[in-house]
């Protein structure tokens, strides 16, 4: 196998994140020794996000983005120049603009902290989702991994995993359960998806 054909089999991933980056950390760790899947870039819209410390520690390059430019260009040329082949949203709070969706059709996925289509939509992220689940007296919640399209939390569902909501559940205790599910399953599902 030539060096060129070997490189063609490598899939470079950009992780888009806005916050602490716990999912990004787990994904980086999971693929650290992979010959086929490389975490090539962290894309972040928040200059004080914890994920930037993770990127520094893990020696993953960072692209800090600005909203108007993101909506206008999707930073598509920057992503293409870095040979990004797949995008993973991990706590990224901006809506993906059509220009980026079109350039990476069916190559952008997201993880949502509830069982979509329930508890999705604009403003439904993090603790807002857990509060809504508890307020609705749901017995089950979970995670959904899905393709990204031009609507919030709307793309084709790839994977769901549920967990019980206890009678005395708090936002913090539910968040902990959901984070455990995310950390257990997100990287594995990325690997399975890219193996197809």
C-alpha cells in the first residue's frame, strides 16, 4: 500500500464544542491510537471554554470561530484545507448553517441529552432539557445521536439509549446519568458509523 492510498483511508474529524468538553475528551482518548480515525481539529465559538484547555493538553489544533463568519461561510474552506472528512458536535450551541450542512451532507452528527423527538428544539440543551424531563414526570430519558440537518435536533436518528428517571431525580443527578451514557456510547457510535 502506498503512502498516498494509506492516507486516503484516514478519516479526519473536527469536534465542535462550546463548553467544558467532557465528550470531546472521551472521543480524543478513544481514538488516540486509531490508525484510521484522527481527531484533527477542535472548533470552538467560546474563547474561555474548557474544551480549549483539553485541546492544548491533547495537542489538538483549535479553530476559534465568530458567529457572522460562521453563518456566512461555515468555515468550509478552513475545514477542507485541514482535510476534515467528518464533523462531531459535542456540546456545540450554535445552529449549523446551511452552507456547512451542504458541504458536509450526512457527515455531521450531534448528541442530544434526551430521547428525540421529545425535548428537542431551540434552547433545549444541557440542564434545560433535564429540567423539562423532570417537570414532565417522565419515567425514561436518555441520549440520541443523530445526523444534523437544517433544523434543531431534527436529523435522522442513528442511535438512542435510555435510562430511568427516578422519583426523586434532580437536575444534577440526571445530568450525571446522561453524561455517563454520552461518554460510554458517543465514541463507539462514531467508530461504528465510520466503519460502514
